């Protein structure tokens, strides 16, 4: 909560009323604690923030000079987008990113310049199709997908959690839909946009995705 409040105080330009920030936190934390969330919960947000902090520490090092840079405000815009990008999540509905933007705009109304609100909303919406049009959006997407490049056991935990979130879907339908998603990532020339994430996660992500896809294909063939 403290990090969330501190971000709002920086991002808004002038500290918003504490009652407004408390209400925003209560709304956000309540949603991320919904019982159907096995992966898209506050643990996911904290993992994303950890990747964000790692990249921020790297970005100030001399060897990062040739990499795309963000200004001070853009860093806070990305951090805000991390907090809100999955705040509305129901796997039965296709418009979670849009609804997350709607809720963010409600929380931000009157607390910051419209231009900043629009930038954060655009960064959240980039997670829908996983296509970026700015360095800030690329950073958000790479952070969000970094779970794909984690060690095999951590990836397996993530994969199992996603299946739990789609518990309402039959096994055959889930395998078909999940296979389509995994193949779409493997078909990309690069899963990650920024060199920092490519170097650290690309190879492992492809191995994890291919292994998961092979398991799905095997299960389908034997059913």
C-alpha cells in the first residue's frame, strides 16, 4: 500500500486527498483479491514491480546508454499502468483491459492532468493485443510477459494457475484455446521488445512455451 500511495503522490503532481487514495487502494486491493484469481492477483503485480525495479536499476548503468530511455514522468506512468493493467479480470469476458482502463480513469479523475491519464490508459490497453507503440508500452509488455521466461518450475506454477482461472472451460476447449495462445507467441520473431528482456528471457520463454505446447498436443492426441 505504501508504494501505491507514494506513486500517486508523485504521479498526480500534487498530493491528492488521503481519502481518495485510501478509496483507490481499497478498490484495487479488493479486486486483486477476488477468489477466481489464481494468477492475476497482487502477487502478479508485485512480481511485475520487481521486474520494473530491476530494469530501472539497469537503465542508469553505462552499458544501458544505447538502450531506449524513459524520462521521469514516463517511469511513473509505467508503474501506474502495472498497478492497474489487470485490476478488472474475468476470464469469461473479452474486455478486461478496457474495463481496467475505465476503472483507472475513475480513480484518476480530477487527480492528474488528462494527458497523463491518457498515457497510462494507452499503456494498459497495449496489454490487450501485446503490441507496443512506445518505449513505455514496450516496457509494460515485456514486464507482463517476463513470467514466460522464468525457470521451469515457476513457469509450471503460472501455467497451472492459468488453468485454474479457466476452470469453467472444458478440458478439450481449454487445450485448443491455450494452444492457440502459445503458438501465437512462438510465431513471433521476438517475444520481448527491449534488449534487456530479450537477453534474459527470450530463450527460456521459447523453451517453456514449446514444452507446454507439446504437453497440450500430447494430451489432445491421447484423448
